[in-house]
């Protein structure tokens, strides 16, 4: 069977994943994804899978991008996150950038000459991004940005940030280079998961950029630009969760089949086999829902965004359950400092929170279901309880 662009990307991701698998635990412990690995991902063409060939990308399908994230996610969540944040910014540029903006930014992002980051969250604006206070003001032919962003994935090393702010009270999305005067990065270390993803808090102190760095007209920064970025983020995170869950299920099954305890193989115990059985169903269901989202996105179907929310919710939940079961099965070995299942157990919980928490996803899914029966949650003033 001839290799296609799709199988090539999956094979390239698998080859990179295999080459770095032994080092991933060290990256997690050290809190840094080496620059050489970021460069290797770029050279393998994994940062522009969904970017059209005309802009230096691989012109890949959503299914191809998903499989790339699953392969990388099964080895290192931070490496998968590198693809995620790059895709979030390139997707926003593809959808809302001008021809000049796409020509300027996309080739260098797809080729890895520039690494991107997404800066939206603030201290008092997490799930509710309409509450951001970062200001974007006009100064002739320039824009001035002032504010603070938190939990920026690869914020320590990014060459360009997609920043959400407000201009005259309306949402605005602006591209800000990391070497502009007034940009300050505060590294974050020791967080629960994604420890190698170069997370940083970002301070922007009267940073000036050309007006041409504004992505889409003012007013569309949140609903359109950031909405597109987050949608792509959910899709790639979902597939990364599939990869994590598959890797942990395989590790747990291998340990159960080999581990001899008090004269009995661990897999002889019904409770262990039942746990593995539940995990297998979780993994299969998550993969199928991710594949459905990929088909919807490829067909540009109206339900594509909703299918992506469902896939991310299901895959993140599956990752939490399967990684937890894997740690339980491996016991002390699962708690070791270099344990893959222990590392993914921590990462999986983070996946339930980023790009839309599980609780928010439940509300979106329920609201869509209820609309089929004539109930509009917003029109009825349905309560939005704050849950921890």
C-alpha cells in the first residue's frame, strides 16, 4: 500500500515518539522540553500538519492531526502540547487572518522557525474569558498592550503569543512577539501536570506592536479568534488523551500478565481483569468519539464543534479513569518517580481542566440536547452553579 500524506504524518509522529520515549520522564522531572526536541518535531513536519501546503504545511486532514497527537500523547503530554498550541494559533490565523497575515506568519509557524503560545487566561478570568482585563489601545499605527496572563503553555520559550485583550470594552486578539520591549516571563515549575511544557505567567507592560498584528476586527477577538483556537485545542487534547489512555492500558495489562504475587499472577484476580475490561471500553469509546469529531470537522458539518466538545470530555474522562486504574494495578511501580502511568495520572487530571473544564462541557452538551426539545437555557435564566 503506498504511503499517503496521512500515513506519513502518523509514521513520523510514531518515529519521533519512539526515539524520545526513554527521555520523557527526565523532561518531566527537569520541567523542560529540550530545544532539540522542539526542533525535531518541527523538522518532522509535525507543527504544520493542518496547515495548507501553500503556506508551508502538510495539508493534512483532522484525522491525521488527531493520530499525530495520539502518538505523541502516548509518550509525552508536553510534546503533544507543543503541537496543540502551534495548531491553535495557526488555526486562528487560517480562519481569521488577512492574506498578508497568513503569508507573514504561517510558513514560519508551520516550519518551526517560530514557536507560538496562546495567552488568554488571567487571574480572574479562567473559564469566563469575557472577564479579561488586558488592555489593547491604539497609538497611531501601533497597538499598546498591558496586562498579565497566567498558565501560558510554552510561555517560557514562545517566539510569538496570541493574546486576548479588550479594546474599548470589546474583545481583541493580537499577535505579540516575545522579544518586544515590555514582555516579561515568569516560569512556573512543579505544577500538577504538563511539567515539561514550559509553562509561564506573562506580564505585558505597555508593549507596542504594529496595528497589523490585530487578528480580526475588534469585537471578534473572543467569539471568533479565541473560539477557533480553543476548538482546535480541544480536538488535539482529546486525541492526546486517547494516546495517554492507550499507553497506560497497555502498561497495566502487561504488568498484570507478568506480575507474580504470592504464587499467583496478578491477572488471575477477577477484580484486576474487570478493571482492565472497563479501561478497554473507555479507550475504545474515546477513540471512536474522537474519530467522529474528525469526520465532522473534515466535512465541515454544523455539529463539528459540538462533536469536538463531546470527544474532549469523553477522552479526558477516560484518561483520568484509565491512568488511575493503571497506577492501582502497578502499585508501588506506578508511584515511582520515572513511572509513565504515574506521570500520565497527573497529566490526565490537567486535561479535564484545560480548553474548557469537564463541568463546563457537561453544561454545553446538556444545553444542546435540551434545545432539541425547545428548552433554551439562556432564555430561561438557567442557573450556572459555580463548582469546584
